C-alpha cells in the first residue's frame, strides 16, 4: 500500500515537466487572487516605491517544487499548471496592494526605494504527502541617491494543504501575504527610528541646491 501511495503522489506531482518555462499551454493558471486588505493607512508610504527582482531561473511563470526527500538540489515544475506571470511580478503587485506604495517604474515622484531580491519561491516536499511554500529573499531600503539605509533577510514558510500544484499555490500566496506583513512591521520600525524621514530630508536638500 505504501508503494502504491508513493506512485500516486508521484503522478500527482507531474514531475520534471518543462511546460511553464517553454510557454506550453497549461490547464490551470494561477494568480494571487483578489486584492488583499490594505495593511498601511492611506498615503502612509506614498513616497516609497518598491522593486522586486528575481534571478533568471525564477523569471518564468513555472510553479516550481523540490523533493527534499529525494534530491533537494533538483528543481521541478508542474506540467499542467503555471502562474499568470513571473513570481517577481505577482509578488510586486501584491506588495503594492498591501502597502499602498508605487512601482519602481512609475511616474510618481518618490523619496525612497524598497528593493526585494527574491531568492527562493517554491513548494518544498519533505515527504510525499507533506509540503510547504517557501519564500526567501533580502530587503534593502535606499534613499534618493540610492544609498542603502537599511537591509534585512526574509524567510517565510507556510504549510501546503494538499500535495499538488493547488496546495503549493495556496501556501506560496500565504507566504507572500506574510511577507507584506513583515515589511509593514519593518517599515513602521524604521519610521519610528527616523530612517524613512532621512529620505525626505535628502530630497529637500537636493531641491534647495538647485
């Protein structure tokens, strides 16, 4: 029975497909759902822009997973499911919705740039039945001159309700929402310490020199 269960789980995972990266059709396309509730008050960080970067191997709509119990160094992707866009795009949109901030490429004047470097965004299987959504990366806060004011590493994990693409998506979206909560708490802490105010001071000084 155990062997049969493992075979069924392996079939459910649809291992080693290249459908997400080569643009092949997928039967299920996932995004992050409806916009979440705003964490920050209206206009609280309206002078802040956010930029999400990812390495080239994450710059695709593939939904990635790892089989830790087999080979943790091997990256797989689901064949019949994919994201609606690259993870960096979806995470960036989600963070802007949560925090009420601008995109880095927008025309709105900003005083600071918050950059998130995405390093891992996958469903990790510790057993054939048990998995979690893993989101790792690093944050950097930069002033108007793009000098770094603060930084920190981020590691968020959420359990997947089912051992398949749908369960992995749910866990990764939950991890992304928790990322927004952690960034909001970090920004509030920096604001209390006067670190965000420093960005505005630099901008005013530059304008006064002109």
